[in-house]
C-alpha cells in the first residue's frame, strides 16, 4: 500500500470545499468551536460505518441495488430537509453557546453520525477511492481497507477539529451580535436544504 500517497490524497480531499467541512464550519460559527468539534466527532464516527461497509462488501450491495441506493438517497435528503426546516423555525433562538447539558452535545453528535451515514456521496467516494490504494495481490484486502479507513478517519478528525477551532475563534465576536446570529441561522438552514435537494440527484453511475 502507498500510505503516504493515500494520506496526501485524503488530506487534500478533506480540505476541499464539501458538505462535511461546510457543516463543521457552520456549526462552529453558529454554536462555537466546542459544537464544531462535537459535530466533527459525529461525522467521523459515521465514517466508521462506511469503512466497515466497504471493507465487508456491504457498500457494493447498496451500490448494485437501485432500490437500496434510492432509499439511502431519500432518507439522506429527507433528514437534511428536516434539519433545514427545524433550523429555520428556531432561527430566533440564541444558539451561539452550546449548552453544557450532555444531552445537547449528544444530540449534536448523533446529528453528525446520521448525516454522514445517510449521505450516498460518501458511499460512492469510499467505493471509488479506497480500492485504488489496495495492493492487487494483497493476501488480506479487508485488513488493508480497514487500515485505510482508520487513517482516513484519523486525518479527517484532526482537520475538522482544527477547522472548528479556527472558525469558532474567528466568528465568536460576530455571533454575539443578534442580527448576525439570525442571518447565520438562516444560512445554516439554506445549506441543509440545498445539500439535501442535491442528494436526490446523486447517481450510482450504473
């Protein structure tokens, strides 16, 4: 395995503008860096599901089944649209500081997990990206895929946490302003909605 090449590509792909890093930035801006880190932990936990799925061949089953893939798309899109409506209806709430209540953190963590698991784009990415770095004559391809998945999750967790801390620090003063906080809540709602709708147009390339 070319681990250096894999990590280099993984870091670049993680840093590219996309739904995951956009969600981390949004959470950090609207709720503070702690919220961004908690949310990032949820996203990375969702990657564990995708790693196991691609390593055990479950991802290919979903990929090969038009019905299963459509169900995943509908669930993912519906969940994001639900978050969009919920965020918009609660836009006037003061959301800058994440509650110290563990249940509030737990809800944010679970949201990150679900958003990642229900995203068909992650499924397609893992199927296309990981096998390129597995040795063609590997005696244990499953083990190599699991190792690549663990490395990908580790680097994603580090990058997302750094991005969360930076975004939370830069926008802390602005989010204390009521009008800016309200605008960002609306922006967050729109992001959920747009990405949710876009999931419905994801194809499994068959």
